[in-house]
DNA sequence: CGTTTAATTGAGGAAAGTCAAGTGAAGTGG
DNA sequence: CCACTTCACTTGACTTTCCTCAATTAAACG
């Protein structure tokens, strides 16, 4: 998260991060409607963000792996628009927003970094709109696996093999399809020799094949 | 756009806005891949933002009415992630990003305003992900009409009656369905007495009915 | 005013959803 | 630590929704 800061600036960011917090699997770090005070960075584990329609239907709107930022959905009106729920026992760094704002006014590169973060989320979400709006079920699942794989690689983990702590239902919700269709699609990918799945453990066997789906 | 600025700050914003630019119907204000230099505000007319998949498929990712901000998709990596195309002859205000950044460091409320703008887009897009991921065709169209209606009201125009300059194809793309399904859905809404359409002109007859869809 | 582009409507087909049953994994308490 | 309960996942059969293709009508633009 703190990329591109000079040596003398890093301590200031560190001073900002008051506390770390641990969140149990299934527990909410914040809920839709909660006051927005902090931005978070996932330190270990992973989380999902969930948004609710007024009739109660819920949709997973995001997945956050270790190292990724969380909580930006509260900036628009000082109240969180979605809930953040831990997919496994996780820890997050807490960054008080008001302090971060001040720091962004003082330090150029800090402002730059926050802007990039916001911009990335905007582009990521637009990309997900594309996935939901124009891809078939197969394409959606493939795109999702490739996205997670790539994000794993970015953080120095294996891009070929990883644990996805989401349930099939979470994946389905995120990808706009039912859990059965997710399951069937994964099975089909396995038969075609594209991946190898055992429940939540996923290994990408044929990367290029998956990209061609 | 410049809400919440004090009287002495407004001139500074105005100084920032170097030029206005007019964009002809169908013309692109910027294209995906263009360098990101400016943020824009639609002054008159309306625009769509479009994102392309690598295989060429395009999806409409946003609609911007007069008064709304545009161009934020370039902040993440200094290159625009989508294209902005005029739906009718339009004009936009140009706000140079680098100057805006400086101003945000000087003026508290300016920073606040930009952050809100970014936060709003993040929440708006998450909302659209919900629409695409969990609503039926009928519900999508209804949600879209209500959204446009509400945004019209916000800007002081009629919430009950408006011109939608998008084609059925644009709407379909934005809502993740085919133009035929959009057309059929609108016809059905009309038969049910919810709306009254003549091509691009739309009148909402039964607001509550539309909300119940 | 004619030509192009957009919209409507119908018929048939395909993709994904629903319902249901069975299997496997994981967490809990004795 | 094992048995038990619960939850997650898989797979099949059937249904529904939406898409595709096609023909026609209406609107927009030069």
C-alpha cells in the first residue's frame, strides 16, 4: 500500500496507523450504514464486501486479499455503503481517514498514492461491470480465476496455485450467477484440463487455455 | 460540482477551469488509452463512457448527464481506462488534474469535494454491479429509469419526464441485456401503465409501480 | 424527401436458473 | 479423539428467461 513514499515520509504513515485489528471468519469489519472513520488495509487473510438491495437480496461486490485496501465505499457520504466480512480469520491495519486527509495535504506523494488507490478501485469496478454485463458464465469464471491469480502474483505469491476462501455461493454472487453454475463450470474446466480443484484449493493447469475461454 | 466552497474559494476553482470544449454527437472526448490530463464536468448535453474487452466487445459503463463529473477513470495509471462519447452535441468544462491536485492541498474543502466525487463514483459503480449481478431484466430497466429520473430531479429538471439520448443498444449494453429485451421491456411497462415512451422521450406515469417492479 | 439508422415485434432456441437428491468436508461437543 | 451435526459442494432433470434471427415499422439526418 505505501508504494512510492520517500524514506522520511514512511514514518509519518506509520504513525498514522494507530492499530491493527483482527477479524474472525464471518465477522464484519464494518457494516453498511456504519459511520465512516477509517480506511483499512488487509494485513493477513481475506475479506469480501457485500451490498444489500432494499428487498434484502445481497450481492458480493468485492474481494480483498492481503495487501489490498478496504473501506473506500464510505467516502461519498460518511457512511459505509457496503459491509466488509472476513472470509477467514484476518487482520487489518486501521488508517484514520481524517489523519490521512491531513497527511495528503502535507505530502505530495501521499496524495498521489491515495488518488491512485481510488482510481484503481474505480477502474476495477468498471471492469467488473464489464464482466457482469457482457461475458458468459464460462468467461466470467475464467476471468475471475485469472484476476485472483494475477493479484496473487502481484503480491509475491503463487499465481498458479491458491486457496480461495469464498464459498461457491459468494463466487456466484460476485459473478452474477448461481452457485450451481459456478460448481458446474469449475467441474467442466477441470475435465478440460484447465484447472485442478479440490474444494477451495485451486491450481491453474493451463493458463493460456483459461485465457482463451 | 463546486458545492460546499466558500465565496473566496470559488474564484480559485474558476481560475482552474481553463476552457470549455464542445463535443459533437458520437465524437469521443477522450479514448481508452489516451493520456490522463484533465477531469471534466458535463456542462450541457450528455455522454456515455465505454470500455472495451480485449476481443473487441464493448460495454457502456456509465452515463453522465449535465452537471456530472467525467474522466476519473484515468487517475489510476495516468491513462484513461475507458472512452467518453457524446450522446448528443454537448459541452464540457475542462479541469486540469495537476492544478486540481495542488488546489486540493491548499484548500480543505476542495480536497473534501474531490474525495466525495471519487467516493460517489465508487458507490455508483458498486450499485451498478448489483443491478447487473442480481436483478432481472424488468428490474434492471426499472432501476435504470428511476436512477435517471432521480438524477434529473437532483439537477432541478423534471423527474417525471425526460429525454434519454442513449439508443436501445446503449441501454442494453449498460444493463447487460440485448436491445430487443430493452425494447420489449419498455413496451410491457407501457402496457402496464407504468411509463409512456415515444422513442427517446420517456414519461414516468406510475412512479410507485415502477419502484415495485 | 429519400436514405440511413433506430425501434418494435414475433418465433424459435440456447444458456443459465430452479428444485432436488446425494456426497463430502468441516466444525462442535461429548 | 471420535461421533455427530451442520454446512458446503456436486450432479442430474426440468423450467424459465433471455438471446438470436428475421421481418417490419418508425424516426432521424443530410
